[in-house]
C-alpha cells in the first residue's frame, strides 16, 4: 500500500508524498494566480500537483495546465482533476502531463483508461472499503487512490465524514494501491500519515491559502521527511 505507481516512463515513479491540489479562489485571495502558487510551492518541496478548476471554463483550464507544465520540473508529477478532455488537449499541445484524477461520480475508470492510454497515471478518490476494493480489482488499472476526508474541510462541499489518521490507516492498510490522504491535512499529520503507510498527503488550503506558499510547502515536506 505504501509506494508509488509507474508513470509510463521506465524506471520512474511519481512521488506523491507532498501532493498539492490547486484552488484558484484561495490563490486569488492572496493576490496570486495558480501557476504562481504552484511555482512557489514546488520550490518549497511539493512533489506532485493536481490542477483542480471546478468553476473554470475548459479553455482557461487548459491554459492553466499548459502554463504549469511548461515550468514544472520533470521530477514533479502533474495531474488534471476530473477533466479527461483537458488532459488530452494538454498532451496534444505538447504539455508534459502525468495523468488524471477522477472521483466516484466521474467517468468510470475503464472509460478513462481507454481515453488516456496505458502510460497515463490514473488516481481515484475513495472514501469507503467497497470503493477501495473495487479500485484494487479494476481491470483497467487504478494507479493510486486518494482517501478522505482526513479532517473536516470547507474546500470540498460534498466531502465525506472525517476519518482521522487512524481511520485513514484502517481503510488504506488492506489496499495494495498507493494511498494519499486528503481533506484538511496539516503539517502535524504528515509524519503520522507516513507511519500509517500513506504514500503522501494532499494539501489544498495549507498551501494555496498560505501567505508564503513556498515556506508552507517546505514545512509539509520537512514534516514528511522527518527533518522538521
């Protein structure tokens, strides 16, 4: 369960340990755009980025993904949330995009895999044992799961009940898939999640709403590494 999936490039695996999920509104409230926030966060130690733009037009979403991909180091994985069409358009434009992350109400994994191809990394949100069992058995291959909500959060209106680190561990332990915790993840949670076998912690507000996203990301990275 603790590990990382292949990204289609021989010998490489995405590092999901400090996983930034973007929020344009929070970044704007701090006077930044999403690419600027991502650049600062990556400089601080973020290892994977998921661009989530729930209320953005497809063309603007695509532009944001392409802009981020153009400046993102190759070691940092880049995921598109939900929008398989945006992922495909970004790749067609020559952008280096690692994969897509979908939820239980989005396109089925089999349909996503048929569209994105065998080399793309697919992440799937899950909040219950039956969802995780189905993900592990999915013939079309789920590469990692996002499990939450770790804590109560206002970032996602339909977030499931909070699990806490202990609840996360109970759900994640039986699955062979790398599991990333999401939902109100704090710096203090990071070493606890690692000890519980998580592949990483996904952070939204803790970085996007921070006055200094680089410093915030560094704190998460150091906590995960045990060097804080």
